[in-house]
C-alpha cells in the first residue's frame, strides 16, 4: 500500500528536527520502504511517498516525529491503480 505524508515542522522545533534528521537520516523502520522525499527548507515543510503493508509500521514511524512536526498521512494510488479503479466504475 502506498502512502503520502505531508509534514510541517512545528514552531520552535526546527533545531530539534534538524538534529534528529542529522542523527537518523530520517530512515523508515523495518516494514516501510521510502520511495522519495522532498523538502522545502524555507517553509519547514515537505512530502514523502512510501510503501508499507502494515499501517502499524507507518504509525510507528510517524510517532517518532510527531513531537517536532505536524504530519498528515493518507493512502494514495499510482496511475495504474487509479486506472483499474476507474475502469471498474465505468463497467457499472
């Protein structure tokens, strides 16, 4: 299952977030494969796309960061997956 996360560093947490990222590289836990991550340094926000079979693994990763940033996570589809969903709707 694919997920997209949007983060916003909380006011006053910039230095703590930078230090944690420098120490950990922001690596995901076992069971979560990071596909890509993009950062807007000026605003302190960014997005990431990753894959996981376990929502619990995703939640655990978010809990490692939610003290220094606000996170919004949602499942997403590839073009191919969306096409299959749309094809199913058209057949009804």
